[in-house]
C-alpha cells in the first residue's frame, strides 16, 4: 500500500524479462497492444516504443483519441525529441508512462518518485535523456479510463499542488546545465502553469500565492513569455 510509484519500483525490482510495460489499475489495453509495441521496439532496435491512446468512460465509450504528436512521418525518433515534443500541443502522450514498452535496463538507475502525485512528470526527463531510439506506433491501443474520483478530478489540496509544481521545478533543474533549449521550454511551461494556477485558484493560501509570484519573477526572462 505504498502507492503507485512504490508498486512500480517493486515490480521492476523483481521483473526478469528484457522488456517491461505498465498498465494502471483502472485502464485496459487492446488485444494487440503488447504484440504491436514489442514488434516496434525489436524491429527498429529501439529502447522504447510508444503508441497513441484512447480516453474512454467507465462504460468503455470513446471520449477522445490522443495521437502521437510527432509531426514528421518518422518511425523512430530520439529521446531528446520526445522531451521536445512534450512541450508541444498534445505532449501528454509523451509524458505518461503507460502507453509504452521499455527496455528494462532503462530503469537500472532510475526509479519512480515515491510518495508523489503526478509521478510520471518526475521521471520523464532522466528516463529519456540518454535514449537514442524511440519507435512510434501510430495506433490507439491503450485505453485510459476517465473516472470522476481519479487524482486528476478530485479536490485540490496543498499536497497535490506542491507535487504538481514539483514536476515543473524538477524538469527545470534537470535541464538547466544540460540543454539550453529544453531549459527555456521548461521555464515557459512552469510560468504558464503558475499563471493558470493564479487565475483559477485566486483564493488559495496567500503565502503560497506569494511564493508563486516570486517564482514567476525569478524565471520571467528565461524563454519567450
């Protein structure tokens, strides 16, 4: 009962296969999900293969299809291109951990952030940084079930907000001395999150609001506003 990250880390500790996939407890996959991803990751000698996904309701009705947002017709791209695409429209398809198959060696030194909400946001930068090949499967094979009581739809709390902010700060700090372009994209993303938060929750804890205003000023000149 340690939470999603602990469950994933525990599974990785004992996994014996060459490849690993993650399926969240509420979700389900199409019958060809594993075979399509496995074929893609092995055919192109990639370390990761990813697919599009469907957002579905609890009755399995399709709400929306989220396609891979790589604009070229490429079948294989780099991990750094995944990180760039994350900051484009539809970038959630790049961040989530569950629409992909991975060479398990990627997790030899990388673990999921324990005790955090939005844990996928913490792992994306170190996970893809050294990945040379990501294979793209442009089929919606994963079904992401939308529930009213999910983390994304439940009431706001200090813990959720701080963990959400933490994903932005973690990526900023990771890119800072590694890649100027990604650092600037991360800074703009963080500033946009601050603006959205200040607009939507203008009656939230004033000390935290002041903190966010200072953070915005700190990164104001980084990247295009």
